[in-house]
C-alpha cells in the first residue's frame, strides 16, 4: 500500500469474442457511493424535499446491492407508462437519478466525452459538460466500441465520474463546472488500462474510492488528492485495470472496502488502506466482472468459466491485547458451485442468490448450502437487476423488462414487456415511481401509474 501527499490535478478467436463481449458489458463496470453520515450531512434535503423519491445515486443503487425501498410495485407492467426519451451518444454507463435530475454519460466521437444533466420530469437538458477523453480498446475488442462504460457517483452536491482514459472528475451538480480533475495515469503512472476505465467510483465514509491505477485508490472528494493506493496488480492486457466495482461491507465486525480485482478478492481498511485479507480466485484471463455480494458475513462471487464461490473472512485478533499488530483475517471457502456468472451482478434476496449465468440462463442458489434451486432457458447476454421485497425487476441487453417473483421454488415470471429497440447494457435505474433505461444511443424514462 502506498501513501501520497495531498495534491490534486484541478489467442484464439474464442478469446477475441469473449473480450469483445466483456467490453460491451462494462457499465461500471462497472459506479456510485455508499452515503455516510458525513456525506449525508453535506446534502440534507429541505422540508420540501422530504417526500422526494430516494436518489439512485450509484452503481446498483443506494446500497450497491440492487435493493429498492418505497411503495410496493404494481402486480403488472401494464401501468408503466413512457414519460420521455432523449437521444444520446453511445455509452454503457448507467444513469444517476436525483429528486429532480438525471445524469448520464456519453461518447461523442473518438476524442470527446460528455455528461448531461436532464430534467427528471421532462427530459429537457439542464446543462452539458464536454472534455477531451480519447480512450481506445485493443483492436480485437473494437467491435464493442470505445464508449464510456463507468457509472458516476452522486452525493447530492457533486457528481463524480471517470472516463475511458481513467481521468476522474468532480462536477458541480447544479452547473456542470469542474470542481477538480485527477488524471490518474499521469499522477500515479502506469498508463491507461488496456480496456479503459471500466469500473465505477464509490463514495463511502467521507472519501472517494475507485479501482484505478491497477489497484484501489482513496481520493479526497473535496480536493481530488490521492490519499493512498493499495492492492496493486496489473502490467499486461490479461490483468491490468478492473472490470468489477467495489463495495463496503462489515465483515466479522470490521467495516472495509471489498474489491474484486482481475485475479483476487480482497478486503481493505477504509482509513489506512491496509489489506486485511486476500483470496486468490480462479479466473479465465482476468474476467472477474461481477460486483461482490454480501450474505451472512460472507461474500458471494462468480466468474466466467470458473463457477461460483462463497467465502467467509473471519477476524484473527492478536494474542495480546497490548499488541501493535493490525487486525487480520482468515478466509474460509464455505462452498463452490459449478454455475458460472459472467457480466451480470447477482441479487441476494433472503437466503438465496439470483444470478444470470454466462450461458444466458437465470439461476437460483441456496446461499446456505450452495445447492442450485432451478435455472431457466437462455435469455439474452446480460441482465441488470433490482429487487423490492420478494420481487425482482430485471432489464436484459435486448430491451426486455421483466417483473419476477423472487422464489427459490421456481422461476416465477409475473410479467414482461419490451421497453427499448436498441441494446440496453446500461444498468437499470429505479427511483420512486420512475424507471430509467439507458439504451445504446438514448435514455428513456417511464413512470408507474396506478
């Protein structure tokens, strides 16, 4: 782990096909934040905003696990009515949704990136911000495009984002003006990752975290200064950069950042950057893409061609209470399963995980034993998924939205409908009665109506 002074800068055909598919997925890869008490205090809502819909403020939602609060969803999708649709440049990143704004990134051409702020109710443009951000993927993955992949993070005042060149940027959410710019490759060295910045930043405990510079970095969200860098790897196209995105979890009483790199799973102390534990994970050419998911003090992960794993890190305290030794962990492999995920991050509902597999099938697994409950026929290459209570709302990469009962007994399809005619690799966003769909070259807003 490296500390930095406070400074801010204001081979085979099969392999080629698989890498191209990875690039199509990266929405980041995969964004967002876990709001802490400190960050919340900075953006307290007025009394007039108390009844506003909860913000979709990061990758996979407010808690980075796909869970949705609020009124129960209707029993069908018939009442989901279109509100507006805005054409955009190409992109795979999911939108950020606040009480009155929708923020979305796009690629303009080979040299320009853009983020727009849209009015939540009308889709009208409030502001736009463009900058030079040339990012090129390897030639064999070019068919999936050099488009922006990361999903931003939002704390109520500032929008944090990363572009294909791995330049992090903080923008004033009201105006779109830069608050700071951090060119990660220029500041820390190592160059831009082969597949660009495909992970998504996270705000937690008053800091910004990102899987960048072939590791995990902690950044001061006010100044853009790099605090530390840890879990450093990379060096080649097989292991540089990251496809997964970090989470924060309390494991055996210790709050920590959990990161899934291209070769291992690790827990990191939020304050110091010390690595608390590391677990090597079998992988196929570094294709560790899904976001880690927490259940009962353990971590569920899955990767292309190598099955699924449930690990439980357990704290090992120093023998002496007067010891200066830092907290360390041992990692137990509780169970493994043959079902292999790929690009879609799973949902944990109760004691079961619902996972879209690399073969396109949806599967349910009992997290207590690792036994598979059921699996479906193949349905599209990628799903983004959210849940509320015992129901899941899923969007596949072919534009089909599904309402599904989260049942371990059977695949319970309640309703489905087409919501887009373009591919939909951006993560589904849900806020209150609003549902937001990022198409390849557009964003559409829908509203639940009784």
